[in-house]
């Protein structure tokens, strides 16, 4: 907690933890008073006031979610989430990130997504890593260096994906233990979670999980293989029993959107113990990508309305990474809020943008953030004035085509080396069709298109 200790006294840290240990639910007002003492940025202070209003209303769904977190998670998880997420990654880390952005004149992300391995025990249709070399992996020294350099820039949030990150359980436990001042979020298919692993995670407290669930029962098995859903449910049960925070990760496509966007699905996920849910939409990566899986504009609009409705009434935190561009003013990739480092070490703007100029094995993290493609992202964002069309690929394919060509970035897909022209061409029609719907929604919300 190097940076946190510069801004927050050990006495104040102990004070916040003591409220969690004694009676977290009844101490919520005291926890917010404590948070106000250490808040530096105005938006953090505003968020604290919002939380005050929430906890004053027992029927508020966000109040119910807070109570779920405090009653369903283990004390170790609660402590680490409070200190590592709210203090280190938030109140202490964000001012450092802002200062580093100004100093280095480049984007500094809030989170780093990296793949310990491209290997996986499943083979899912449309996986973002489907075109990576399955033998690729990041060694522990490299991952340790990424995190160490990241903390020097104020970054305390690390996301693990793959492949399947739990193929390397011992290594990610090692990283979480060594960097116990960071919060780790692992995107996993959930099938490798067992009792022994859960016990270790509970002891550490600083790791949470986003488990892939494409629907209830056979809908998940359609993309992930027969019997997968049952194994996923078992993994969720183990995490819940050990008080480990987790949520779901759902990729919506032409054949499951109405299911994963339904109230039945959300209620089922809450019942299983999910505290949050990440929604992605299918991306046509790879020359053999099934374009028929792309969600229709009508389905994407359906998700737009459903997620907003659930956020107003359900005790679960939901994000739709495409349709929520209006809340973060466009695309979050390219180092603006996050970056992706694949298992081969290629430093990509996004998990779905398989182009790069540099490999982390050859450069420092800061040098990677200053690479040509990342500077293109910085200089060209936002890619559309309508933030319901945030993505430079799915929503504005001409933008990605231009940036890759100008930066002379290479394809990071060793299997097929898909050119950016081929990739962008696959998205042109759906981008045009969604653009009409998105522009209507933007205007209906009271905003201007120019």
C-alpha cells in the first residue's frame, strides 16, 4: 500500500477495518464518514454522498446489494475489497494516475487485463482468444514486473483472463499473495474451481471472479460444450459457500440475447450468489468467425433497455460494455481505463482488438502505453460523438482501420493474421444498422448528435 500510506494514515486504515469487523451493516454510516476523511477527488466525495442517500432507504436495490455484500462475503474479502479497491485502486490510486497522465502525456489505465495463459480446458465458439497460440503464456516474473510497474503508475486493479486463467491456479495465487495491496478479478469458465482453491482464495481475500454463463442450461452448453453449465453451477456454489465475491460474465449473441437479458436469468444469477454481471456482445474475431452470431440492432436495443431497468430494481451491479458508453464518455480501451496484455506478451488496446506495436517482454509498461497504436487511441477518442456508438471496431470500423494503418501495428493472431481491413469489413453492415438505432436512442435521451 505504498501510495495509500502516503495519503492515508495507518490509524485511519485500522479505523475503517474495525467498522467492518465489528458490525458492518449497522456501521455503514460510520464507514461512509471514514471514507469522507480520506477522499481527495470531488467525484469520490460525490459518490460518498450518493451512498448516504442509498443506505437511508431500506427498499433501495443498491442498499440491498450493499447488504448482500456484507452478509454473503467472508470478512477477509470485505477487508481487501474496502482497502484494495476503494482505497488503493480508487481514492489513493486515481490521483496518482491523473498525475502520471499529465507527466507522461499518454493514457494511464485504471486496470490492466492480462492473460497468464492462452490454454483452456474448453473450446468455445467465438472466444476472444480463439485465434491465439494455445502454448503461449506469461511467466511469473513478467506478470510480477507488470504489476510492480503498474503500481508505480497508480494502478492497483488487475484482471486475469485467457485462455482459462485457472489452468495456472498456483501462479495466480502467488501473484495475489505477493501483491496483496491489489485487487484481482479473474474471468473464468468456472469449471476448475474446487474446494482447495476456494480455501486459499478466502485466506487471501483479494481475488474475485467473473464466471462465464451464456444462459440457463443448454444455452450455455451450446457455445461451451455439453455438461459445462452443471460444472459452472458447482463452481458458483463453492465460491458462495466460502464467501468469495463473484458475478457472471455473459456474451450475448443472436441466439441467447433474449435469455441472458431476461428477468428470469438475472433472478437466477442473484439466487446463485452473483453480486455483479458483465455483459459483452459477440465479436467476429478470426477469419472463420460466424457472422450469424452477431446480435441484431433490435437485440442490442433490447439489452440497452433491460440492463437499465434491472439497475433500477435488482440487487446486483450490471455493466454492458458496449451500451454503457454514455456513462464513461465512449470507449474505455487503449489505456483510457484499461489495456490488454495477451499470453504472448503483445500489448493490445483491448481484448477484442488484436493488434499491437510492442511486446511487454521487450519494453516497460510505460513504454507500451506510449506506443503508436495507444497514442492513436488517445488522440482520436471519442470515436463517435454518440457514446452509444463507442467501439472503434463494432460501431466505427473505419476508425480502427485508420488507426492500425497509421500506427503500422501488427496482427497478434498467429493462427490467421487477420488484417484490419478484413476485420473491419465484417463490422461495416452491423455498425451502419446499429448507428440508426443508437442515434434515435441518443436523441430520445435529450442529447444532440452534433
